[in-house]
């Protein structure tokens, strides 16, 4: 596993560092810092991918690259930036699906007003026993 960035806290300030991009983002709250870092990394990565497509397209004219290489770069660009961002989030032993705001809007019935949706539906039981009273347990009325 390669570390690509690190979030640190120092005297109430949060700082995200990504040495591979020479990127440092500082802020008052970790979610602000991570949101800013994600946006900067995303925008930079998209510009890099678009530049690669342009570079390869130009190189085709000089027969230094092939159309297949251009098509592959275009596909990689579309695959990364056209698909709505989605991740698996694990909190404790429970897995959740996260999608960006655009994805949550498209899947409103799955997410409702939440930012994550539980992956495993624990109410799905073999014999409809979810929240069923156990025999012999006295329930106060």
C-alpha cells in the first residue's frame, strides 16, 4: 500500500499533505481540508488527463502515437470523470455506500436525506424474524 497523502492536526489547525503533487491544504476543520484537497486533486487530475489526450492527438499527426493510444486515453478520462463518484465506507463492522451529491440525488430512494446507505439490509431475514418478539418473553403493556 502506498501513502499518497496525510492529514495532520497541529494546534487546532488541520493540514493535508500530498508530496507527490507538492500539495499542502490547511484549514480550521478536517472536513474543510479534505474537501478542498479532493477538489484540487480532482481538477488537477482532470486537466492532466485532458492534456494527455491532446498530447497524444498531436503525436498521432507526427506518427509518434497511435489512434488506439488516443482512444485509450479518452476512455480513461471518461471512465474517471463521467462516472458519479462512489465509495465503500466502513464504520466499525458496518459497510455503507457513499455517493457524491449528484449520485445521491439520482438515487434518492436509496439514500433519502443521508450521505450514506447501508450495504447490508439487516432487516432481510430468512423467516421474517427481524424485530419479532421471542417466545416466552413477557412484554409490559
